[in-house]
């Protein structure tokens, strides 16, 4: 056999064995990958981590310790793989714009998320904020506007508070869902604006005045920002919605002062405790009877739709008429 023929035979033999050799090499590697996945997998799954202490001044939601104590039950700073729960403690934001690093944040009864902006236009983002009886508190006076971004879900009646020293103003640009009561308490010169659009929230906006202080007001600027909700406005609260609200199965209770420059529809409406009968009321008509509850210069209207029972009776009556007509033929 020549050297050339020997080389050819050797190459053919190696080629024939390569698939078998490759399979033998890959098999242990696959086993190692599976074993590694089994070890790493549990650590990649979300864990529920609870808050252990209230944060001291100067400590914020993305740090690991406060006063020498761990903030979270796992002893680590918040991370995107975990869900965090605050049940009865104070969690503070930084003074500058910040995003909470956790996957979600739940504020339960007795717990509060304390906004601490050091200047105007600070944006605090929580990608999945769940309010389950807890409160968002604006804790810094003399701030033009702070923004709450991300998403908010109400699991139970929860709140937003701006009380104490005056001039605490905020805008919620986060999407809002849930069917509970969102209780908003505003103090002197305070304001809350809802700017997110087409929210699916279908609970109740209950806006109250803190003591006898005079707030700036409660404003809905995004189209559909209040969702399919009822709205209750307390004495001393200025209310202005910059879109036509159409919530025919909900109620409007107005004891504050309304800027009526849109056309709003509710299933029931009371002005200062007086219920409006079904029908449409122009600003001029409302201002004539309820002058102290409407800001001057309005151009809109309020409509109370007939109750469902009315529609049932009307359809029944139409059915009788139709039957009578057919009988005469």
C-alpha cells in the first residue's frame, strides 16, 4: 500500500467514527447542562420577599440596609427576580427620579410608600405596584410636581395622602386597574392629577379634604383616566375632568366645586346631597340652581341616564304595543 493510499484509508476510518465520537462527547455535556439547569432554575424563579424595618431618613427603596438592619427578609437589595411586600412599614423613595428594582411591590394595610422628592418633576416608577390596603404618601412640601409611573393595581381599598405642610402635588401617569376604593386626601394647596389614559379601574374615586385646608384640586387629564368608576368629591375639592366621562352604571357625588367644560354621563348624580332626576342638564341650568358647586364659565353638561328598570319597562311597553298592532291585523 502506498503512503497516499494509507492516508486515504485513515481519513475514511476517522470520518466514519466522527458521528459516534461526537455523540459520546455531547452526552456528558448535555447531562452537565441539565444538572446545572436544575441547580440554577429555582434561583431564577420569583421569591416573595417581605420588608423587615421602616426606612430611616436618607435611605431608599433600592438599598439593602437601614440603621444596620436588613430592609428585606433575604438580606439583599431589591432585584428584578423577586416580588416585594410591605406590611406595616415605611418604604422611602430616593430624592431624585428612580425606578424600584423589584419585579413587583405590594403595599398592605399599615404600610406606606413615602415619596421624598428634593425638587420638581421627579419621576418614581414601579412597574407593578399593588395596593392592598396600603397608602402612597407625598412626604415632601413645596414641590411643584412629582410623577408616579408604571402600573397600579388596587386589590382592596387603598389611599393616596398629601397632608401636612402645603403644596404637595403629584401626577399619576401609571396605568390603574382594580375595583376597590381609591381614597385620596388632599391638604392645603395640594393637587393630584391622573394623566394616564383608558384606565380599566372600575371602583370608586373618593376625594376628601384634609381638615379645613383648601386644596388646589383633583384633575383627570388623560382620556378615560378615571376608568369606569364612580366619583365622590368632598367639600373644598376642585374637580376638573378634561374629557367626556361616560359611566352610565356609576355615580357622581359632588360636594366640592366642579369645572364643567365637558359632557359627563353617570347612572346617578347628586349635587350637594340633592339627587338629579334622569335627564340632561346644561351648565346654565346647573349653575342657576347649584351655583356654589360649579366654577363660573362652564360650557358642558351633566346627564343622568335612566335606571335599567326604566329600560325594562320601556321595552315591555313597546312589546305590548307591538302585540296589539299585530292583533288588529
